[in-house]
């Protein structure tokens, strides 16, 4: 058990630059998500409000806020466990959109609500540059041993057909 005030991360030396490297060629890169801070018990990233993240009314798309929240919680989950032994799989996400933004950068942050052996729950917030709350939500992540049948199913599904 870690001491109170100690880092929650399995890999305590992880940097925002290392996390940004994980975003190459996936949705994080497409939406311009950039990790900015790794605290002792939180993770933070920014996302631009631009043509990639707005809806037709010119407001930040609620789905983009969810992508930011799920990216934060999923990555946080992955660096909180031994990735040699476990995979982290999102199982549920919900959010409330309180306000919106039309431009600039939004900042998302997440903190754990529960760090269990088989389930993790992460609370996230998305705020604008004036620190106004835009969205708040929760992500539940299953912690699955790498030798679990779920991982065998992934291998079978991705195997080439003969």
C-alpha cells in the first residue's frame, strides 16, 4: 500500500512527453490532445477548440470533451498498473456538459475515485482558459490480466482468415 501523499503511478517517472508519444496515429493526435502535467494523483491534458472539435453551432462538441476525458482516464489507468501484467479496458463513461467554449484551449484533468484490483474509476473535468467548468464525468476501467480470455479473443479477432 502506498503512503498517503505518495504517487499513485506504477511508473512514477512517466513524463508528459512520453504520454504524448502514445498519441501518435490515433484519436489523441487527430484532435490535438497534448498531455501537460503528471501530478502525484492526477493527469492533465489540453485540447484545442477548432474545426476538429466543434459541432455545427461552433461550440465545443460534447463528444470531443468525452474523448478528452476518456483519453485522460484510460492513459491514467495504464500508468497506474504494471502494463507487463495487465491491460486497461474502458467499460463505461458518462458526463454532464455544463457550459461550452467557442475557441482557445480547454484543459482536462482526471483523478482516481477508486483504484481497485479489477476496476478503476476516474473522475474528469474539462475547463476553459478562464477555468470555467465545461464538462464533468466519470470513466470506469476494467483491469484485465494479459492472460485473460478477453485478450485471447482479441488475438483471434485480429488473426488473418485462411
